[in-house]
């Protein structure tokens, strides 16, 4: 199914930006709804707490932009982005998530998102992020941009690294990250709304791809990887304190 959009935001600037809000926490949706509805030229046209409900709302309401979280029950936000883009490639998607952009940001952009904003930055930057992505322009926060630059610089050095996680799928990275946070398979299954058997299958594939021989090796590597990302995020946060306005990219 596809939708034909004959108009861009520049053609209909007089009308409010209609936003579909997707997040599994009702209290957070309430707060974001108030932020958006206080904008002069934007409004929440629909809400959803999971991917199937979001897809139904997307098809019925024809929003101008989708504002979504990565951590949805069942199908995660990155998979939802891929499904939306397969039906309407021109649909702008802005990710608003508590998850570290150093871990999930690039995956979201590869899936088709136009921007990534941390929830703790929403109060100060949601207005600009929403209006930028509504025009199908990229919006990256300073610390995310810093991470992208570091990844590009060290890309060549990691080409021969047998433990490079770039070969993992989005779901496998999500499981790998949660293992690094100290969660066990049952806890991860509960958090993601999946079966324990499914999580164990993901772990087995991760071990195979990373050439690991035991669950202990997998957990140790996941913890090391997560610790490195947290150190990078801390450095990026410090650098971001010296800047005020996140960059926009055409």
C-alpha cells in the first residue's frame, strides 16, 4: 500500500503539521502532546502505543510526520520505520527516544528516519527538530553528529575486527546492548515483548557472527562494548555543552 503525496510542506505551510505520536508510555505521550499542541503550526493528529496500532493510524490518518520511540513492545521502532518507508518513502520520521543515539541513531537513519532526538533534549529542541524533519531535512543533535564523525574516522581501523558488530541486525544490536546492561535472557525477553526462545536464538546468531564460543564471552564483550559507548556519550555530552543550536542538513 502506498500514499501519493502531491504536496510538500512548503505547499501547505498555512496548515498545521499533523503529527502521529508513537510511544508505549501514556504519561510521556501526554507530555509530548502538550508540547506539540502549544506550537502555532503543529498538532497531534493521532497516537499509538505499539507498531501495529501505529501502522493502522498511519494508513488511516495520513499524517505529515511520525514522531516515534525506538523501544516499542514487539516490533521495535526501527522495524516500524522500515515498514512505513516501504509504503510511503517520503514520510518524514523523527525518532524521540531515551536510547543512546550512539547505539541506535545510525540504525534509525539507515532505516529511513530523518532525525534523532533524545527525550531529555525534547523540551529545548523538539520544536526545531520537528519543523526541520517535517521539511524532509536531516536533524542531528551535536553529540550524535560527534559520534557519526568518530565512527567515520575509525571505520578503516575496524575493517578486520572479527568482533565488529556492524554485521548484526537492528534487533541483534538491541539484544547485544541489553546483555551489556546486565540483563539476562528472560529479562530481555520481557522487556522486548518476545519469547525467551527467540532471545536465545538471537544470542546464538550474535555469537556466530562475532566468532564467540560461549555465553560468557558474549556477555563480557557486550559489557565492554556498552562501556565504551557510554564513555563516548559522556565525552559527547561534555562537548555539546559548548554549543547551543543543533545543526540541520539538507
